């Protein structure tokens, strides 16, 4: 049994959440990421693209942030090198953009995003992974 208007509510909520996570330029950035021709690290048949394209990625991302907040080294690095306190939505948008370009973007764009990452952030990730 269909609920009248439910699709409209879902679409509006989805659009609102997308706007918060992707930012005001989200549609244009998404179009550039997906439509720029060139080789990519991951093809459309790869699991990472299926997972990252699904709406549940938002919930998974929030879960990952909550789990990250339990790790003292991760939080020390965030506190020392992140602008999340002054611009939490901007920080989320930059993270979402990085994930989008490294998952769906061209190899050139993905490598440029990694090169643009601050040195301290790269070093923190290496320490945490090691």
C-alpha cells in the first residue's frame, strides 16, 4: 500500500541531506567528477562504487565518524589539524568531496586530491594505519 506524498517527502529529505553533505556546489562538482572522461581507479562494476553510490553511505559515514571519535590518536590529530570546530559542515563537505573524487573521479583528479591533502593529515593517516 503506497502512502500518498511519501516519495515527495523522501526526495526532499534526500535533497536536503545531499545539500548539507555536498555543499552548495554539489551538483556541479558531482557532474564534473562523474562526467569527466578518463581512466579511473575503480570501474562501475567494483564494490567500492556500488557501496559509495548507495544512500546508506551517509549512515555508514556517520558511523565511521563516531567510531573515529573513540580513537585518542585520531581525535588528537583532528583537534590539532582540522577546522571542524569553526566550520563543521565545510569539513564534512571536503571529506565527502575527497571520497567522491577518489572513488568516482578520474585518476588524475584522484591523485591531485591526495597531493592537495595537508602533509600533517597524510602523516597522521600513515601513523594510524601502521
